[in-house]
């Protein structure tokens, strides 16, 4: 008989350990045949042998196998709730291999198929993983988990393109967005298909406008997963920060995959560009035959080159700074350094992959540091990222206004949204 002694969590980060320990009650066990499958397709076939300290059992960490079958979907669209296939469900099919000493042969013993377990594209620190409870990240029958982000739940920075990723074990059936206007609160419900184990909520200004949300007089809004009339996730609050002193800032929106398997975003400003050109050359003979057939160093009064450029590639390094950060934001934002996928949102709405150059950061704490802090980010991409402010508002149409005493006009093109101050300067 096969007994499973240890399993990972029902929803486990794929980039952390995924340890299985199995045991047989037979003393003549030689090994175990183990097949990792999604129920239809075979992911991997393994043969596990007992070790000297446990002659009737074995263990394996499936991390190296499972981390190759998960992903974080990154795409830009105007759908408010989009179900995703970012959770991979798998099970183990285990069979005993029995050794017969008398005949010096092997035969198959009993078999056992485990229930399905799930992995997602996450990686928790060892300290966190040791106390990991998947209910803190997954909407189960009773849990109220967090969205897949460590971004502070209540943010007062610029409001821009943002997606809240979630994990759902069949509980959440919808998303409620509570829109807090100066004239009162309106709740906009959006349905969720609970058969999908993962998805995301689009809370960007354009996404809300396209889906019938008015931005006029909007002050803040909260987002929750819901199960009928019951809240099924922790609350996320977003505010619009209407600071006229920042109207002259040129902004860069950064989007990156985070360690929990979701996407984070932050608006940086004032990009400074440094260009670098890499050239590939070959050496040639500066003395060769000219058009007259003579062997010479010049041809038609032009010196012949002894080094020819066969290709050149221009890249740019950009330096941007964040807005002023509080303690929680200062601790969160350096997570962009370890992200495996970082993008800049261009003015046409497309996402450009970039390489972050930062490898260290000082975490600000108001208890020990005077004043406020900013985070300086350096990244590398192809040249041409910066465009003029005039180009950003060409062919835009007005779709709403934010604020009452000092309103800003919300403009949109086919792919992008901007917030324009009354002095005509792009802010977001």
C-alpha cells in the first residue's frame, strides 16, 4: 500500500520547494514509478528510490519541473475582469516496483493516484514560505485573501494603468468596485467565472471609463472580490492625487511581474537619457585597387578605410525617480529590481520590455531617517522611448473630468489615457 506522507500546499508557489514524500508498507520495495500529469498530458516521468535512512519510502522536490509550466499573463486591454490560466493543476500517479530476491526480478505492485494540486508563478522568501498558508493568497470557502501584490493596499500616488491579480478556489463569483464621489458612493459589480482558478481586475482609468464608470468628481474607489453578498478578499483602495505642483513632470509608467505571481505598477517621472552605441567592425587592407586599377591608399580622393563598421546598435539608459514615498511604499518599490519581466508603457499603449540596472536599494524608515524619500530607478532599453508632450495629446478626445475645485480633464486615444491639467500639461 502506498501512503503519501508529505505534500505541498494545495496552492503552492512553483518557484519554491514542492516536496512530496511517499511511503510503502512493503519491505521488498525497490523503487516507485512516478508520473506527473495534468490529467491528460504527461509532464514528467520519474523513478524514485528509497534512501538508506528510509528503506520503504522516498521524497522528491518537483520545483525544477513545475516552474517550467507556469506563467504570469501580461497583456494590456480594457476588460475589467479577465479570467486567466495562470494556475497549473497537476497530480501524481505512483506505482510500486517490487524486487523478488529468489528470481532476481521485478514486478509492479499497487498504484495510487493523488488528488489535484495547484502551482502558480510565485516565489516567496524562505522566511515567509516556512509559515505559508495558501488561504492568505487564495479565495477559499472561508478565506479573505489578498490580491497578488505587496503594493500597499491604500495608495495616494498617481492613479494609472494597474491590474490586480487574484487566485480563486471556486469561492469568488464577482468583483465589486465601490466608487466614492463627492456626491456619494456607487457600487459597480462585475461577474467572475468561478471555474477559473486565477484572473485579474483592471482598475486603470481608461478601463473603467470604457466599461461605463464616470470619473467626474471621483475621489477614491475600493476593490473587493465577493462571494454573493460576502466580501471574499482584502480591500484595495486607490485615490487620485491632484497635486498642481507636479503638473510639469514628464511621467513614465513602469509595469513588472512580482514575486507573488501578479503584476505591480508605479508611475515614475522626469526621465534622463544616456545613449550608448555598440559597434561591430572588421579590419581591412587600406591599400587596394582603385577605380583606375592602381594599388593605392585612396580612391577618387577618398582614403580607403582600414576598419569597416558592419553593424551598430544604439541603446539608452534611463534614470527616473518616484514621487515621495512613505515607509510602506519605500519597502515595496525595490521589488522591481528582482522582477524577471519589467515593462515601460509607451504612449501608444504598448508595453516595451526593459532591463532594470539597479541591484541595491536603501529602504527608508521615518523613525530613523529625516524627511521623505524617493526611489531612483535606472533601466536600459532601445533608444526612442521619450516622446514629446505634444505627441501624447494628438487626436485625443475628452471622456471625463476628475476633481471639482481644480479639475483635470481625462483624454483618451484608441490605446491610451491621459490626465491633462487645466494649463494643458500632461500629468498621467
